[in-house]
């Protein structure tokens, strides 16, 4: 058996020694973004206080760079519990400082994990005044969950998506992949993330960038920036019958030397070329409408310097391992890159496979791999200048079917239950049994590989308890299987005597 350690090793293509992946600092602010962001927060008793605190920090970090206000980004948080609870509506806070403080002060609701009820609540109130949402602006919902729900989510989730809401799901538990994949907006590989609660920071930038792509304001923007040119795009404001555009631009060092272009009212894009490398340009678009006055739009764009520093990829990260695949992520993404080439193959062997992705993507899932196998993965950035840079990492797939086949719970009294589970495949080193109480402390017990049942005592009468069993292999933990039971209500001595 191959012992596959959890290695986040980065190796330069020339064989340089590995180094740890630094956590990227968030940008100071995100400009030109307008949209309403809803966070569906699992606040039920199935989530530990530690996990709840880590999720709050994740949401704070995710929102940190945004500018908040009625003309920018608005955020709202709804709790998943026995009944949905609105923590705050979209229009309650209009600054990052206020949002950060409000999230820090959120208290866990406990109760059942009625996600379907919370989704229906959001759907019914999203367009109502009490939520403070705005018309004709993008709507994004981020559902952070441990993968469990006690009611149906499919119908209310589909209704939200039919209303135009983009749904991102972050699962910190094992969850049902097919159910969550169906619930998230498509494609699911960019809208659904599985990550341990201690590693949420790994996906923060990727998720934030995906949200920014949706809520970016429809204003004058620059793209395809090179040393001597860039492309300008803007929303459709005029038509050929209602007017034309006058585009005016100049280099910042010489603002008096203005150049102009006259464009048809049907145009929404133009390329400015023959520019000076490494220079800031001030650009103004004047919509000349024969119907009504339209405000000009201004943007400042810097051309690339002659010598482009090839800094991507600066990091390669492996996550979401399964028995037949894993996710490869890298960064940063740059406009100077034409595309990324991902090469991978099992070790030791000469097999090499290649996947190409566009320059605006910094993550892909490699599938159809061999179980319990070590792979060498190399990410190469192909630059517009013709240069290349490559970085490698070691990745490991899990053992095949490394899971417990079932977990059955039998309540023996109001305060005790017997947990029984089917043995997992492969060479088991033991099992870890985790009991989460609706009220009261949780417990974790490790047992031998020959043990397939456990008596749990001192439980709270009438409470809901979740028992999860996780097999342990030499290569690490397998997949967890869980079951939930509600304990009997304790009978008092007076009630017994009456009987």
C-alpha cells in the first residue's frame, strides 16, 4: 500500500526545494461592484461553537474588501435553525466597519437544521421591503453548511435560482455531493466548494473573485491590457438611431495632448492601440444622445511595462481529494497570461496527461485518477510575451470506498443509545465516533478496527443527537457516515406511579 501523506509541496520545474503556501492578503477594496449578497448561515445544533466561530471569520474575510452602501454592495444574513431568523437586512449597514462588527456579534441559534424553511423564507422575502433589496441588481446567495439538512431543499432552492439568484455552496462536512451539486448554480465546479472548516481561507479569494464577476458594475471597463494597447467595453447606452459616442483619451504625463475617436451608437467596445508602455491613460466616454442627457464615464488605465515580470503561478494548492480525483488551484491570475497548462501523472511512472484552461481560471478538478496513488502535478503559465513559468505539487488520491457503509442508532433509554455501524473496506486502523448533542457537550471516542458498536450514555432526554463514524487508515481519515436520533423524554416518578 502506498502511504500518501497530506503534502502541500511546491517544486519548481527545475527541481527546487518546496516551500509553504503563504496566505494572500485581501485587496484593499473592490471597486465598481453593485449587488445584494445573502449569506445562509447554518446556526443549528449540528454545528459546534468552534465551527460556527470559524465560519463567521470566513464571512468577515470574504466581505472585507467590499465597499458597502445603497450605490455599492449590500449584505444580509439569515440563520438556518428550527425556524429561519433574519440577523440583519441588506440596508441596515452601509460601511465595512459596521458589517464586520455585526458579523462578530452574531450568536448561534441552535435548534434543527431546517435549511428548506430558511430557503423558502429568503425566497418569500427577497423582493419585499423588509429585506431592503434593490431592483435590477445582481442577487447572490452563499450557503455555508456542514452538509446536513432535516428537510427538503430542492424546491425552494430551484425557485430562488428561477428568480435570478446565483447560488454558491460551501460545505464544511461530507454532505451529499449529488444533492449539493444540484442545488448550486451551474457549473457546480465553480459554485460548489468542499473544504474543512479549518481551511476555509483556502477558497476565500476564489469565491470572492467569482462573486465579483457577477456583481461588477456595468460601467466603462478596460481589459486585454498589453504594453501598447487595451480594450474598452461599456454597457449598451445608445443605439445607432439615438446618438453616437465621443471617446477622448490622453497620457497622464501630457494631459493637453488629447486624442479623440467618434464611435457609432451601436458600439459597446473599442481597442486603443499604439500606446506608450508603462503609462497611465485617462479615458472619458461621452454618450452624445439626441434623446436625453447621459452622464460621461471616466476610467484610468495603465499599460504594461516593456518587461513583464512572470510571477504566475506563485503557488499551487491541492484540495478536495477523493479516490478518483482532486482539485488543483493556483495563483495569481494575470492579464499577461494567455492560458494555463496542467500536466499530471502517477509516481513513479512516465505517464503524463495534459489539461488546458483559460487565463481567467485558477482552479480545475482532475478526474478519473487511480485510487490511493501519488501524482506529480505541474501548472505552467503561458505568457503573451512567449515566456513560460511552471510550478509543481505532489497530490494524493484517497483509498477506494474508504467509508462506513451504514450507521444505525437505537435509543435504549431517555439518556443512552447504542450505535452500530458496518465495517469499512480496506486495512482499517480504527474508528472515530463523534456524538454531537443538541444541548450539552459533544464527545469523541476512538475504538479498535474490530469494534462495530458503542454504547453512548449521559445524553440529554428529549434532545436530538447526531452520531458520526469515521474510519482511520494509514493514509489518513476516510469518509464519515452519520445518523441522527431524538432521545426519549424522561418519565418522572409521579407519572410512573400513576401508571
